[in-house]
């Protein structure tokens, strides 16, 4: 019976494609779960959620994507799909299409359908067989980070691409700060890729704390009056596998001035968050990645410790 079927509608297919593209390099398959979560204004809405970690438990990707419309949906719905098959299905859909994900409760087939809401003459349907869940589902722990900053997404993409061309397997992240006042902090973020040669990219910003405790970040346009790094305090240093970072970053759309929100603390995984759509929907995709243990750096714990 048709009433047994459930469905999720996404009017903007690019966000769904971004989610799948960013996790396909972590594992071959993933479990998607439907959850009711609270968004802006205290309203509870339906989200398509995924939490997945790689086999070495070094990096974890989490996503919360707000669903535009639902039918016969409850929080018991979950399904496991091959990520390459799912990504291929989404690439079959035209950009103007609305995407519908549907299936039967306890069924073994998920239909991904694309259609034009203003033209019912055509649709595209890809039917995917569900898979058995692997032991890669990971409920990310909550970390109490001490510092937040913004990273220019396109600059980071360029740095990682250049590092790959130089056969750099590792990338170093260094963060330096100088307090201007109790509410203002100057921050410099440096990425270093070392391969056949070395490339160093430095991003400068100023963080401002409002009366309500919220943080605003703006670019440091007056670079001439920015302090030298050797005169600033090094609050964070970590070395990461460049492949894990690149697989995540390269999948994110990069219009001008795109930003990643980074949260850092010593002895904790680096957290990189990319907002999907507007802030009201509270949709995001997040990478947690543990730093490598290096002889010349402070020892960092694995995410599971």
C-alpha cells in the first residue's frame, strides 16, 4: 500500500550532494537516520543525520540536513546505502530538480527521485539496495573547545592542492593570538605543507565577543599593523594527514568568501564546521580529526581516549 511508504523532500539538491561527497572518502557505506531536532526559534524539525568514522578512528564526519517536507516519517527510520552508488544517483539529477528519498518501512530498497515541481512531464528515479550497517557509525563526543576562528575555505583548498602536488602527506596547523582587549583578540592561522618543497599560508582575523557571549569574526584588513607571529602566543599546533583533510574540504562548494568554522583546544581533535544553507535551518556538516603524534610536538590523544 502506498500509505506504507515514507518520503523526505529536499528542494535544494546541492546540500544533499555536498553531504554525500564529503563522506564518500571516509567509508564505502553509511547509515542515514531521521531525527527530530530543534532549530532557530525553538521549532522542532526533521533532519537527515549521519555520523561516520574511518576504520582507524582518526576522523569523524557528522551531518545534520534539514528536510523540507516529509510524509509518514518517524524517528525509527534509518537506512544504509553504498555512498558511491548514492552519489552517482544524485549526479543523475538535474540542478533544478527537487529530490525525494523514499522507501517502505523495514524495506530493502530506497528510491531517489528527482523531479521538476513546475513540470510534471519528466522525473528521474534511481533505486538503490540497502546495505548491512558496518561498525563505523560513531556518536561524536561533545568537546569543550577554548577558541573559535574562521578559515578561508578556498585558501585552504588551494593549500592542500598545492601540497598534494608537492607529495606532502602531512599538513601542520598553527594558531597564534594576541589579546587587544578583554573583548578583542587578533588571531593568525598558519597551514604548512612540507613535501618536495614547503608552502605556508597564513590567514589573519580578529575575534570579537559580544555582551551575550557570542563570537563575531572579521578579516584583519590592516595587515601592516598586525603583530609578527614570533611576538604572538602560540595557542595551538597540530599535524594532520593531508588526505583526510582534503577529502572533506574538496567536496565543499566554494563560492567567494566561503568560510569554515574551526574550534580548537590542546589535546582535542580539530573541529571544522561548514554551514549548509542559512543559519535558521541549522544544517551543517562537521569534520572531527585527531592530530598525529609527532616527536617534536605535544602529544595529542586519539578521539576515543
